[in-house]
């Protein structure tokens, strides 16, 4: 198959490093020289375009790129005819309403008649409409957080991760418009060959995601507590149990999801497990 799949990723900014790392974790060799806008993978039929994040939905809609990695906030703001394929679990942030630290805010009704500065007018209009609030929207391309301080707006709607930028500008986060993360999108008219390549890529991406969300655990268990310990371990099917050289003891191997990890480890310790080792998983194929 001579076909290649083309993917658009952010050329700089908060999603760039994680997007490149994801491809490399999938075993795809990505080389990107300084200011290079296009490259090819040596070991997978993939072309990579490095673009402005705001442009990626348009490029994918037009078929210039077959697929792309973009924040949900950009995807929903641009509202292009593309298909979301897979949430990627990185680039998590909030699109939030922020007001001056001394301002009162009990509900979105507090925005009635106010001036709101934002780089996301489409999402803000939708939010206000859903809350039956009428406000004046000022679209700003950057440095939105300074708008209240210079008298341009009464409130802002902007991306928030830690909230430190808001704090430094005398603002506080009061409402969440959207919770966002990076997502893989695709063109709506991919050929059968390119859909096959996309499936191959998705297989790798999902294996990497599963690995990051799980830990491999090895522990020693007294045989008289073995069944109790096994019952605490979810595993992929069932835990692996091997006899130890010391009589009366077994080695138990299993996989624990990150969400359950500490709760299960505490229960294992209480049940008599010893010598617990936790190992990161590089890939996880189910």
C-alpha cells in the first residue's frame, strides 16, 4: 500500500510536546527540524504537518490533512465539518468565566448586561444562550486576562489550567463553560485505504493510553491469605500466581488501573501482601 496518512499537529504551544510524544510512544519516528512545517515518519506511512492550532480543524475539513490533534475548545469553537475520533487524555484545561476577585458571582445571571472579553466568542454565545443571559462580547486574540484591568471588560472567558495567571491579574475563576482535552479528529471523506491506516494508528494510540492508565503489580502473598488477596485484584483476566522458593508463599502478578491504585494497594497490605513492586507499563495490548 503506497498510501500515506497525513496528520496535523500544533507547531508550538501546549499540545505540541504531548502530540509528538504520543506518536513516538506509538513507535512512530518523528523528526522535526527548526521551523520545519512538514516531515515524514520513517517507519509508518504517515506525513506530519506542523500548524497553528486554530487552523487544524479547517485543514482537516478541507482534506489537506487526513487527521489532526486539537483541543476540544478549538474544535468546538471553529465548528468545522470533521469527525472526533478519540479523546487523547492530555492537554486538559477548562474554559472558564473569571471576574475581579472582589466581584460577586452567584450564577451566570451575574453576567447580565456585562462586557465579556474572550478568544472564544462562539462558545461564549452558546453558554450565555443556554443560561438565558444577554451580555456584550468583545473578541480578543490574546492576553484576555488584562481586559478587566484596562477597563475593556467586566469579565473574561479564557482557558484555565492552574489559575495562576488569573490570580496575578486580580481575577478569580467563577464558572466553567467547557472542560477540554486534546482529541484526534478526521476528515469525513477518507478513502478505505486511509481508514485502514487510521485503524492501525488508533490501535497503537489505544494501547499506549491503556498502558498509561494502568500499573503492573508484583507482590508476595502467604498462601493462607492467597484467595483473599486474589479477590482484591481485578487484573486483565485473572492474576498470575507462581510459587516462591520459600514454602507457604506465592508471587502474585496483576494489573491495577491508576484510578483504583492506592485504594487497592492499601487493601492488599491489610490482607497480608508483602514486597509489593509497582512497574510502569509501556504498551498494553488487549
